[in-house]
C-alpha cells in the first residue's frame, strides 16, 4: 500500500503482480502503460480533482512475463 501527499491510500496492483510472478519463476519481458481517459469518472469527480489540484488516479498497465519450460 502506498501513501500519496494528500493522505489517500492506494494499492499498486502492478507491483504486487510483478513481485508474485518473479517469486514463482517468471521473467519480465515488457511493462506497457495503457492510459485511460477521464470518461469513466462522474462530473463531480473531475470537478473535485480540479479544485483540489490532484490527479484522478486512473492508470492501467500490462505486464508481459515469460517462464522457461
């Protein structure tokens, strides 16, 4: 779990997944950032983010891992 400057907490699932796959013998090949738009957020979420000068926090990553047979 991570803390950001506003005191909100979030879990970086990509790091958790990465660590799990490394422990079970996979090797990382690529990490690809797949940005999302703000569209899934309601208008009040966008307004609050603007007023409080914070990011909406919507990210998506794709991990490509391989395991030797």
